[in-house]
C-alpha cells in the first residue's frame, strides 16, 4: 500500500476556506431571503456559484494536500463535473432555506440530498486522478463520511434558515456557525480521504494529460479567497444599503403615520378633529340604525373660556382646554367617541338604553370639570354647559343632531351655566333666531343700522358736563334697539367686530367734532375697544385716521380698555398703549378692580384714567367692604396721578359717597342714561378744565391720607332708611336728581372744596331715560 502524507499548510488553508465559504453562504442566504423579483434570481445564481466554488475549493485544496510517492494529476472533465455538482447542491440549499417555513421532514430530505451531493462531489473529484489500479475504499469510513456529510449539511441548512434575517447578534452567531460548518465539511472530506487505499505500484492515469496538482494549489487558493471576499463584501454592502433603505422607509412610514394622525386629530387636545369626528359620527349613526340602538350626542362648551384667554393669555387657555379634554376622555367608555369641533366645543357620542344614562354621564363630566385646575402658580375654577340630543328622538341625521345638541347647550348656558340640558323642539326657535341675527349683522353696516348713544360724564366737584362715553346700539329693523351684549359676541365670532369698531370710532370722533364746532370745545369723548380690536395690528392706524379725518385734538379722545384685556399679554399691551399715548390719546383702564392687575404693570401703563366698575358702586352705601375697595382704588389712582371715574351711579347716596371719597368724574343713570346725540344735554356753566385731569378743579389735590381719612367718616352720616328704598328721587326744574329730605348730606372735609348740589344744567328729562 502506498502511504499517503498531507501538506499541513494546505490542510489548514482548506479548513479556513471551508469556514469562509460557510460564512459567505450564510450571508448570501440573508440577502436572498430579503430580495424580491429579478433581484432574488440574480442573488440565487450568484450565490450558488460562489457557495459551490467555496465548497469545491475546500475539497480540491484538500486533495492537493495529499502527497503520494508518484506523480499526480487530475482529469479536467471529471474535475469540472465535481465543481458543477457543488454548484448545483449549493443552489438547492439556497432555494430550500429561503422558503417561509422549513418543516423537519423537508429539512431531513434536504440534508440527505445535499449531503449525498457533497459526498458525490468528493468521490467524483477523487476519481479525477484515474488511478491504476483503482482506489480501494474502506466501506465503513465511506459510510461515515456520508453520514458526516448529511449531518453537516442538515446542520448548515438549519443554521442558515435561522440566521437568514439580520438581528442584533446575527454577525457573531454567523461566525460561530461558519466555524462549526467549516470543521464539519473538512471532517467529511478528510474522512473520505482516509477511506482511500492506494495499492503498491499504483499509477495516476491523469498525471500526463490532466491538471498538475503542484501548479494548481496557489492559484485555486488565491482565486477562491478573492471570489469569496468579493461576494462577502458585495453582500455586506448590499446589506448596509438595505438597512439604510429600511430605516428610511421606516422613518417615512412613521412620518406618514404621524401626518395622518395630525390630519385627523386636534394637536392640542389629541381628540379627533372635525373631519374624523364627522366620519366616526356617520359610522356610529349607521351602526345605531342597524342594531336599533339609541345614542346620545353631548355638546360640551366651557364656560367663560374667552375670559380666561383674555385675562391670562392663550397659553393658559390652551392648557385649560387640554386638561378639560383629558378629563372628558377619562370618562369615555370603550365604544364612546369624542372630538373637538373647534374653539372650546367638544362633542361626545355614546350609546345608551335610556336618556337617564346620558344625564348621568353629563353630571359626571360637570363634576370632573368643576375640580380646580392648577396652571403654574394659578388655581383656576372652570365649568361647562352641556347640551344633549338623543338619536333617533331628536333627529336621525348628523347635522340635525349637532344643531339640536348645540341649541340645548346654549339653553343650559342661558340658564346659569355649569349645567346640562336636554333638547326640546322649542329651543330650535332660539337657535334659528341666533342664526338670523348673525346673518342680519353682516348687512347692518351697509344698511346704516348701527348708531351711537352718548352717556354724559360730569365733574364730581360741580356737576358740569365734561363729555360723554359713546355706546354702540343696533337698531334692528324687526327686533328694535339691541344692546351690545346681544350682538357683540356674534360680531367677534364672525370677524365683523373690526369693521364695526372702526365705524364706531369714526362716528364718535365725527360727533365730537360737531360738538366742538357748536362751541363745546372742552368736551371729550370716550370709546370702548374690544379685545379683538385692541390686539389687531390696524388699531393705531385706525385711531390716527379718525383723529386726522375730523381734525381733533388727540387729548379729546379717550379709549377705554378693560383691565382683563390690558393684562392679557402685558408686553404687547404696553407697546400698543405707549403708541396711543405718544399720539396724544388718553387711555382709560375700564372695569378696574375686577381683573388681576399687577401694580408694577399698572405703574408702567401710560394710562390717564381708572374707571371703577359698577359692581363696586352698586352697594357702596350699604357695604363697607365695597367702600373700602373704592377708597383704595381712588387712593391708588391719586398716587399714580390718574383721573378717577366712577360708572353705574344710580342713587344720590352713591353720588355723595363717591364725591366725598374724592372721585373726579361721575357717570350713570342718575346723571343721565345713554341717548342719541340730538338728545344730549347742552353745556353747563363754563369753568376751567384740564385735559390731564377732567373733573378736577384747578389746584384741587387729594393726598392718599386725605382720601383714606374720608373713608373713616362714619357711615351713619349717610342715612338711607330701608322704608324709602322705593321713594322716587326728586329732581330740579331741569330734571336733575337732587338730595331730598331723606338724604342727609355727608359732612364736608375742611381740606377740600365743599360739595355742592350736582345739577346738570339744562339737562332735558329725555337724558334721564333708559334707552333699551
């Protein structure tokens, strides 16, 4: 027997090639599993060639490592057949492991077929030496080599299937699996080599005409390594590209999902927006009709939400709205639907058995919404009005149900707020009336239906007329004279408030110009600005245009801004007020004491007047608390060198108390109600008047201590018996209220000008009538 020997270096290279071929095969499987269409076919063909070449190279280098004491060569056709067998087996394996599933039966069949193919490749390669006499094989070792081949191929197929998708630890697992597969494949080869027995005197028939082994080892090794490396680099690069593409696709999918969510949900409350709500509403109606169910539609509107926005700013309003939505959402059942229509309006849909269930849900919502809300350092109390419409009792269509629930909500709001109300058909009349009023409002300007009424303002010291406050009225062709609270809200919602406000400002300036031309040059005019007007960029230009158009002294115009409006966005408000002040226009802070002013901000405001709200004046003579507040406001105003105006004066006792406390200007129905310009009173006795402090006589001053000392005057000096509460107030010949016998004038302060009766000279009785 010829004793074979092995080149240890080539044996080592054969094992390394086997491991490298296994790793490349596992990587190719991953690429093939993720490829689609023609790309999958290309990867299958390329992978079959590369993997087959790797397996065959390991086998051939192992054969080249065999050294016999005779010249060796390899028959070219048989060598090529062995390579084709390896490529075919590789293609079969790649196809098998790229299926969606790999049952054990299919895995076993694949292992047998591929193991047999690998064994066939090996023994075909051995036959390529064409030994004479033929190689004698040990049957047991041949059988063992086949078993090892089948086992190695089964293991390789299972690992390739498990590791075909890229994961967190895939690379390390593939390296380990490739090492095991390389050793297994090499073991099968060398067991098969060990099974060969070469008889003494054997001759290699391919030594002269075949491929010379000594010359093939290095080229085959280099070519194989290069091919495997190129395939591996290509696969890894493609894997990176696919990973980036997958990441981009995932990012785009997430972005599309986010955009889709934002398109159908309200960004602030996270509730479905109008579009999605309408779609789900329609689906809910169809489901209710199919199953013959009843459904409640709850129309929820926050009470006083606009006031929160005006007083604290929109950022606080947004927080309140988001928290309200969260509380409403916490009460939703699995199948309930809630969505935001817009503003502070939220609609909730719920399937019910009886209307009492809807009422119970509404009461729970009201209780939850009533809980104090903490926004920064502020604790706010909110409430809601809820209108309820029942399907199919109150309508079967979406629009009808929403309209009826909205009508019920408005009824709840008109009934005192913080309550719920079921729809009744009588409510449709109110809703229709509001709709008609909104439509008429759009035509009111062009039809000249707006008019201004003027309420006189007099000096507290001597009763002389200082000017008037212009108050807007709408003379509706069918409804008569409408007060501002009946249409200003509609004007703000419809966006008409800017046009109406500009008209009112222009008309007031025109009337003042007419009064000045008639010799009443000392009179001034006050105009109220709505919150929308005050925050609009066109305000300064509108005011300037009205003054220039009618050639007025800017100091004769006073713009009144409510305290809550001025404090809404303090820095922005200061900028607007300073521009008005630089123009020369007087600024009055209206409803002072009802908002949340900071004294620091008040000091920075270029205001000239403080108007005491009528709520403090109403119970002035009977409530010492209101008297203390009024005294404090007057003291504060005097300290800041501001003119103090009191509105809402309806009794002589109120007039006397305010005069005693040091108020500069008085206004109210006792003095004169709002009347058209033609009914406004003629001027009283001429006296010096300053635009800086209207109503304050020259040289008249009042220190903080003086004002406070007036507050300490015993209240018993103003005697208003309860039995005389309904006694008419007597008037003088001009129709002006005068103190009667039941009213004891308060003692005069020796430090101030004595208080005189407060006749409004030549004021006609018409001026005292209440209009509207």
